[in-house]
């Protein structure tokens, strides 16, 4: 995305009150290459300009504000950008973010991705889907079916880029009946190990919830150099 005359995403964001939580969320998403590429290439246009508006979205307003912000961060030569318009729409559609107080960055990222995903939903309306019955099915089949149902109501570029599935297995302690479900997620919380300092160049490789439904287990690759 290099362009010698512009800032290429290396910009500061002004605090609008205690909005550092939002600025860190924006920086985090802005540096997600595929997402920024998608917006700089204006691939969202057709989905925003059509007649049908998803009632769970923002009628494309948050997407347009995000596109404008992305453009200012990557295609201008400003050193500092004020994410004012974006902040206004975010607060308008989710009252949690209306004021200028502190909030949680993870919640903020989730909200941004949710709204953009709804605005970029590829369907024409949201079909009703029933819960998938997984009993007697292989994991491959059950996972595939659960994913297809999720996509029927949520298909969007955001889901393509960020969503995955949790497999959870629950065994009834009385009748020993086993229930397996596949639930979509777009964010994974990773616990920070309490050691002095660890340099991690990590990629989440795989994970599972253990048989007792108690501990999350994570596997990372880390580089030593
Ligand atoms: Zn039971």
C-alpha cells in the first residue's frame, strides 16, 4: 500500500476526551492489511449504495466514515488525524460510546466490526435459521452445517476475514449425553503470562476447549530471534 507522497498509515489520532481506547482500536484495525486494502480499493461501495439497508447496520454511515478515516490515515500527508466523524456515528448507533469517557478497546473493536459486517452483509434480508442438531454427525459435517447457517445471516467481507468457529463439547454428568456445538467468533482473548518480558511474534495456530470444559488451551509459534 506504499505511496511515497502520503503517510501510509503512520499517523497519530487525536484524543477526543478519553478516547484512547477507541484510537488504539482504530490503529489496530487500520493495521490489518486486508481490511485497509478493502477500504482503500473502495470494494464496499456496491453494498452500501444498494436500496436494501440491513436494519441491524447503520445504513452504511459507519462504513463510509470508516472509509474516510482509512483514506485520511493512508492516503493523505496529515501527521495527526481527528477521528471525529467516526466517533460521532459510533456513539449514535451504540450509546455506550456516546460520551468521552474511557471504555474497553475489545468491546469497541467488536462493535466496529459488528456494524461494518452488518452494513456489508451480502444478503437481501436475514432468513430465519433453526439451530443445527449435531447429534450423530461427524465434526466436519456438524461444523460445516453450523457455519453455513451462520453465513446465511451474516455473510460479509468481515466474516471472511475475521470469523472462526469454537467447537465445544459438553458431557452431562448424570446421563453422559454428549453435546457438541460449533459457535462463531471473531475475536479470541489470549491470557497474558505473568513473566517479566517475552517477545512474541505469534500466530494463533490452533486451540480447543478441553474435555472438562474448563481450560482454554492455546498453541503459538514464537520466534526466538
Ligand atoms: Zn443429562
